[in-house]
């Protein structure tokens, strides 16, 4: 496996207009539809990084902070934060744009985890590491291992006492 891949190499932007069939009776985009769009954008980003098929492994907290109305244009930006052995964390930001005013407003963000899957055996497969470049990319990269440990603890896959990066982080706060 060669070096790594830059965050910019897999950056993905997805745009969709909210139509009446996407909305609830109040005229707001249904949360499930937004999460589906986020999953699509995140999956494309992850597949670009892995150069392989990917599956969604987990989704961190998604809070719906601002309503998105019928007729709004939704833009979803997805970028990889870090790659582990076979899994990768993707940061997803959601914006709405109320046309014709053309004012972009942040509405949501979340971290999704995807796993690279071998095309023949359907088993997890190794992926290249991430090369963060900007200060924001480096900040997200450095926080990814703590977020991963927290996800594993909450999912019952890691004992809290084995969370090395989280323990170190809380020691630094003392």
C-alpha cells in the first residue's frame, strides 16, 4: 500500500432541491430524507478515498437545528477526517439555500463511519491513510481517534479503560 491520500482527493459535494414529496405536512424536509442524502454524500466520499465499495458502519449524533423548507436547495459537503485500518470517518456538513435570496445557512453536521469492503469476498479491506493539510483538516484528523474510541465504547465494542486517546485527552484538560 502506497503513501496516503489528501483530504481534497475525496471531497464530495451533493446538491438537491427539496420537493413536496421530500417534506412532512408542515413543508419541512423529513429528517430521514436528509440523513439518506448525507449517507449518499458520505458514501461517495468514502468510496473515493478507499477506491472500493463501502458500507455505513455508524452515524454520530445528528441534530436538526434549522428547518429546511420545500423549495430550499440543500448542499451537503463531505470530507474524510481520518482512515483507520479498514474504516474511515467522514465529516458531513449540511447547508440550505433559500432561493432566490441566495443566503447559505448551516443546518446540520455529523460524523459518519464507513468500512471499505472487498469486491469479491465482501470482507473489510485495508485503506490508505489520510494526509491532512489545512489547520481544520489537522484538527479533525487529531480528534478522530477520540471520537472513534467514544463510538466503540458506546457501541459496547471497547472497554472504557482501554480508551487510550480519550484518557489522554481528559488528562490534558486537568
